């Protein structure tokens, strides 16, 4: 939700290495965070120069083409996901601040008290040109600069007057050697170079140039020049314990690598993704989660687990519920994070909250997790983005290690999240003694087979792509599943909605007869996720009955079933096969044809697979 970049340095003059080009390069990497508008600002002697354009970054590049952009030492840039004010040129960032346009500022987040600030600034003679909350911050910093004469002091003074969530980056004509930034509840990292430094909403902003990064903590201000990075809190106390780290992936991970879209690439990275999440965590059949910094005695005392997450991450949580309850016998609830704190949830010191978030910045999840911590609960974060807010604030963090996920539609992170949830569930079972060591070893052995099985499903992508191509005029698709097939059905429907803009709904297969079956008409495509026939109980036969029910009403049945499952054949129009595995592990396989289907169908419709309309990768507002 909004991408922010900053650069300070003097590169040898070359047409493609001006600070503005470095900023544009960073914006290209961050465009997945929002693409309603883009803009950059640089200094030109005593003038602040801003260029901005609504729509995608290519529009801004068009505006800049042929322009003689000055080679100042600093540049800031922004790619927007609109909150306050429509996606227009005027509302695009950077915003100029001050009575003489002496400052430029970019903002990610929401300033809740902007109306009061705007009234006070207008009364002081500051002129507003946009409908955004962010412009109030620009003028506020400019007013504080007038008073203090120093951009760092001005940012600090402004930050304490702002309510809400913000990362702010500002440049000022009177201090042309620096970019100053402040953050609260919104992400910011610094990239460390040789004689040049970078700022970004995430490390993708500068990974082309450096892999050395510095975390910026909550309520901190950072002053970046070409040779120095100084961090203080909002009161001005120097932060001496800075967390520097080396980014674990390189720029190739942030490139399409021959695929038509990042989503296609990320789908095809999923065998590696599952292997990477498992790597180093299993030794001689036992689980070693070094990051699990919650005392084992606490884990033994918990009597309830609540998973908080949104969207795809919540679907991963729904898979986790089945596994954790089965292995650990701990009651496990899954709650959409944005609903959690409004229902007065029962949370005690014996509750373990699991916050699942690819980005680690989802504000709904962060707020739910903070609410739980206030009630005394311990929080484990399952996250992909190193150093982001959710794992930083959690009591323990399990990282996915699946590399950057750039497509807005989550795929490889979903498989990583489910895998990490299995690890967490088995770890709890190990610590609490719910399973015998040999049972855990057998489960782990099977789990380690999953990357190869994932690859087998990916190798069959061609058939799914042909199916999608043949269905590009479809207007509605239903998805059915039972048990762990249910979250898979929800995830299949979510993928299709978000990137192909097709009406899609996922149902628990048993629920269909209680109402939704009325939707089924002649030719209605229905995906059915069939559990293994080798599983326990009557789960398999019940799902086969559900296929017959919809088929009897004219549905076109698209069935995802285990290799060798002959029972589905009489009732299936199309069968897509997945390798045999344990029922609880099947979600890592059955979702893959659904991901491929959505990706191929969106591409067949000529849509932007990676940047679907109205969405942003990281949702940093509530
Ligand atoms: C997934 O395809 C979505 N774009 C979305 O539902 C996402 O999973 C959700 O916003 C949660 O994001 P997070 O994992 O970064 O917290």
C-alpha cells in the first residue's frame, strides 16, 4: 500500500545513473505496492522539482521523457494506492510543502488528524492543492522547518503531532544533501551503499544496488546523507543498537526470469518454496525451530490457539486449524484479523495467537496481534518479509524464506505459510508430547516428499492452461471442498476474483444443499477438490456424492483428485490429478491447479495478472 523510495549520493554523471533514475528503478520494484499514481522529486539549486502522473509508473516515465531533470544529490519517489482523494495528478505524491514550495514529501499510511492539521495550516497561510491527508504532513514539516531550521528536527516535531500510520520522506532546498524520514506503523528500511544510501518501503527498492540493509524501528527518525545514516527516536535520543542485515536474495528473485508475469514465475517456484520453508528445521526426524523464542513451559500451558490473518493468509490459517487440532488437540480458531478485536475475543495468558502475514505489514493483522498481546497472549508470527513490523513485534517469528513475492496475488507465500503452520503444529505436538517421536518423524518424512509432489503438479500445468484458455468467457465459477479442501476452495475462488475479475465463490461442499446449490444451472463450472480415497471416514465418498449432486443439476464438473482415484471418473467432465499424500498435506498440492487456472485465465482475458485493479500487495491501512 504505497511504495516509497529515497536516494542520496553522487554517481558519475551518466544519463541513466542520476538520482532520479535510481528512484525510478526503486519505484519499478515497488510498483506492486500500489499503482494509482507515481511521482518523484529532486532539488534543482534553490528549487524543488516534482514530476508526477496518475496511473502506472510508465505514465510518469512518459512525463519525464525528454525533460532535463537536474542531477541533485537527492531524490524521493512514491507509487500510490489511493486512500484520501481520487487517483489524480494533483493527489499524486510527492507533495510540495511550505509557502514557497521549499520542501517535497512522500507518505505511506493514513494521517487520521489531517482535517484539524489542515485547518490550522490553512489559517497560517499554507495553500493546499490536493485532497490528500499527506499534504497536511508536507506543510506541517515545512512549518516546523521554518521554526527549527533543521529538517531532522522538523520531522521529529511533526511526527509527534501526527495521529495514525505514516512513513514520511522529505527533502528540503536548504539542506540539499539529505533525505530525512520518520516512521510509525508503516514500513521503512535503509539500504547501505558506498558513498550513497537508499530508503525504501521494503528492500526490493534498492536490491539492484546493495544487499546491506538497516531496519528502522517504530517511532524513529532517520537522517540519510551520502556517507552517514543517523537514527533517533521521536524525542531525539540516538538509537545506538541498529539492526543491520544482508538481504538473503538477489535481484534475480525480483525479476520475471522469462515468465510472462511474476505470478506465473512465483507459481513455478513453489517446489523450491516448500523446500526452503522446511530447510534446516528438521534433524533426525525431530523439529528444531531456533526462532521459537517462547519458553517451552509457556507452550505447554496454552489451552487455545487463535490464528489471525487476512485473505490468502487466513486461508492458510484455516488449513492450519485442521492440522493443529488433529496433532496437538488444542482448540484452534481462525479469525479474520479485521474482525478480531471488535468481537471482544476471549484471550488469556494461556492463548497462543498465530499471526500469519506474507508482508508482515498488514495493518489489520498487526492491530489484532497487538490487541491479543495487551490481553497477555503470546504471539507467533508466520511471515515472509524479514524485519517487517509483525515479526518484529511478535514474541517469536517463523520466517517462510520463500524469497520476495511480487505479484499481488499470493501463491508461493501461501504454500510457505501452510508449510510453516505444519512445522508449528508438529513442533507444538513435540513439545507438549501429543505425538510420539516416531509419529513426528514419519510425518516429517512425508512432508519432505512434498516439494517433489509440488513439482509433479507444476509439470502438468499445460493441461490446466488449456482448460483456462477454453473458459476465458466464463462469468461465474464455483469451488467446493470439505475438510482441508474447504480452505482450498476459498483460495481458488479468491484467486479467480482478484486477478480475473470473475464472480467466484468457494463453499464447504456440505453447505451447498443449504442454499447455494440454487446457483447451479446448465453448464455452471464447478471445481471440486476431492480428498484422498485412502483417508479415514467417509470424507471421500461424501465429496463424490457432492459432485453427483451438482452434475445432476447440469454443472460442468472440474475435479481435482488424487492419482488413481477411479471413483470420480463417472461424474467428472475434467479431472486434474495430484500425487497421493496424507489428507492434511494435500492443500499444498490441490491449490496449484487453481492458481494456474486463474493466472492463465486472467492472461487469456488480456488482464494485468500481477497488478489487478483496485488492489495493492501490502495493505497497511485498516
Ligand atoms: C492474496 O492473493 C491477496 N492479495 C491478499 O488476500 C493477501 O493475502 C492479504 O492481503 C494478506 O496479506 P499479508 O499476507 O501480507 O498479510
